[in-house]
C-alpha cells in the first residue's frame, strides 16, 4: 500500500485490502460512478471480494445504481459496516447515512474530506481484494485531501469525448503526477452510442481523440464505454449487477495483473 513520509496516511484496523484505486474525473457528469460500478461488478464476476467507497459525497449515486438506497447500516462499538449488494459488493456512502435520499449535503470542503477519511478509517470493510473509491469530481481541495488520507495504489481517469477535446483530462493527470500517485490508465465513457433499435455503433462525437491524448500523456487506454440505453435503464432501476455487457474487460485484466504482482 502507498505510504507518504511527509503526511503519514491513517491506517484502518478493521480492514485488510489488497488494492485500492481512486476513480477520478476532471469534472462532474462524465460517468465516473457508472464506470466505478461496472468495474466493481466485473471484478466481482471474476470472483474477487470488492468494496466501493463512495467519496462523491455531494453527488452520491452508487447506492442508487446498486439499488441499496435505504439499506440499514450496521455498527458496533468498533466500526460501522458497509451494506452488501445482491452479489455481495460492499458499499459505504453518505447517501446510506442520510434519512432522506434526496437530502442535499451542504457541507464545506474540510468536513467532506474528514467524512471521506472516516469512510476509510472507521468502516469495517473486512478482507477485500479491491476497494474502489468513487472520488469527488474535479481536481479541487477535497480530492487532494483524499489522496493524502487514503493509501490509494493508483488512479483510473474517466473522461468523456468532450473532456478530451477541452483537455480537462490533463488536470486530473497533472494532479496525480504532482501527488506522485500512479495512473493505471484512462477510460473513455460515452465514447460512441449504440442504436437502441438495431444495436449498431454510432460515432456521435466524431473520431475519438483518446488514442492521440493517451499517446501524448503516455497513458494506457483501459477501455471505452458507449452510451448504452441498457446501462441507463439499469442505473435507474438499481440493477447494474444485471448488466450483460460491462465493456471494461481490458481494464479488469489490468487490475487482475496488478493484484497478482
Ligand atoms: P458522474 O459520477 O461522473 O457524475 P454518473 O456515473 O453518475 O456520472 O452518470 C450519471 C448517469 O448518466 C448514470 O446514472 C447513467 O444513468 C448515465 N450514464 C453515464 N454513462 C452512461 C453510459 N455510458 N451509457 C448510458 N448511460 C450512462
């Protein structure tokens, strides 16, 4: 696990996690939570023990995507415990701690960062192969603090085609470089569309810039997720674990190799 001698990263006594990855994006709305969810489902289908720490406190959507909003959180004098999805993915999210799913979290940055740190230090995650962290969007203060308070092994950058055009992705890249956090690679979401009638692939944003930017920044391309109406529906219904196509096989292979090393 990554450590930093300048800022010792807090430990979690109740947890044994092999690998922790932050899923980041240069800005909100690119499908970071969906990509986190697809990776969790894929790793679980490969037989791994998987958890999702939903650090996107103000835009929390993981419980909804997995249909566990409103599930009861258990705790004892030692720790609080994540909820488990149908297929046994462990989830901790601010959304699960609020009485009302639609209550806004109107906290300032330091409190949000502290809560995320507690989702690491005070949650009894148990024994996990992978803990995926759905990071707050963007490259602001909170993200910086999370990098200093959770021993993340690497980050996965999620982008959209527009993001690649405006080079917002470079911000996330530069931040990780400055913080000395390894970048596993990049996933393009909404890369193309799948026609709901005939299933044909449509290049709605023109030719993707992914290859050229990945080459320029020396980033590994981990996968491309299309706009797939089935995924939208499954997210809305809280049934993402039923997805037929996860589109991220190559990313999952990379993560499997990392754990084997
Ligand atoms: P972010 O975490 O970046 O804010 P989300 O992952 O929460 O974005 O995406 C918001 C919603 O957009 C999802 O719940 C889903 O309904 C829809 N969505 C995102 N990406 C796709 C996709 N590739 N195909 C279909 N729907 C998508």
